[in-house]
């Protein structure tokens, strides 16, 4: 019996190689920019310094990012996208979520009949949204402050990042729709967004450091007050 022949692979075209190398270079530049962000904040991001770290000249790297602002926009868009994906994953988790007793993460094993007998605790989706928001911010504090902290001097966010940012609010509205009439979901979502961001922003910026109180419990109380 003869062995089946394996069809030869089609080699990548020069265009494919160039596109792949371009994406690799952009990704490496963004990784180094994130290191700069952690050390010096967004105002300290320098395309020329990134190029030097990569063994390139500044003008060479400007072929991949036309300006520092374009690089900042890429970092901001990536951060919004990653946060949105984390919120989507949390929103798609099955089962209910009761208020955590330790202020840490929702208890997905609890359910409540107040959600129409669906086996889903009242406010389960908003709880998952809130705790996923905080978890992402604590895991990526520099990226969180890049998108929700003090505006970068001299930088104006383009429309594309505003569209992504508005998606965060739409996610919050969706998480609040189970709690009451549709015409109140947006108002509740705005309250949720401002209160969660207020607390989480202070936390990741280190303003609670050294204070003698339980931030987990404070956050849990804020979330539960939004659900009542």
C-alpha cells in the first residue's frame, strides 16, 4: 500500500512576510512602551527611546508609528479591547452570583428566586461585571490609568478610541437591564460606572495605601447598593 502523499505547502508570499514582520515590530514597540508606561507614566513614552531599545533608529520606527500620539492611541485601543473582552467573559459566565462575603469575588454557586425563578441571583450580571472590572484594573493598573486616569498632556484621543470607550457604557447598561425597566438601565449603569471607577481609580493609584480599612468590603458594599 502506498503512502498518501502530503501536498506541498505554499510558501508565504513576500507581502505575507512583510505584514508579519510589521506586526511583530509594532507588537515589540508596544511592549516596550508599556514598560515605559509602568516606569514613568504616559508622558514618559518616547518613540526614540523605544527605537534605541529595539536597536533601530527613531526615523525607522516612525515608519511603524507615525508619532507618539499614534503609539498612545494603539496602547489605549488595546487596553479598552482587553478590558471589554474581560467584561464579556464575565458576563457570559453561567449561573448566579451572590454578594461575596469577603469582598473578593462573587459567589457563583448561590442563586436567588427573585430573578423570576431562572436560577440566577438578582444582580448577578452586574456583580460579575463589577468584579471583572476591578480585577482587570488591579492586574493592569498602568493600563487602567492610561484610559481612565489623568489625561495625557498634549494628547487628544481620536474618534476610534471614543467609540470603544462608549462600548464600556453599553456593556454596563446591558448588565443593569435585569434590574428594572429599560429606561432606568442607562441611569443605573452611569451610576455604576462612576462609582466603580471612583473607587477602583483611587485604589490602583495607591490612594488607599496605609489606610486602615477593608477595600474589598467597601467595594462589595458599593456594588450591592447599586443592585438594591
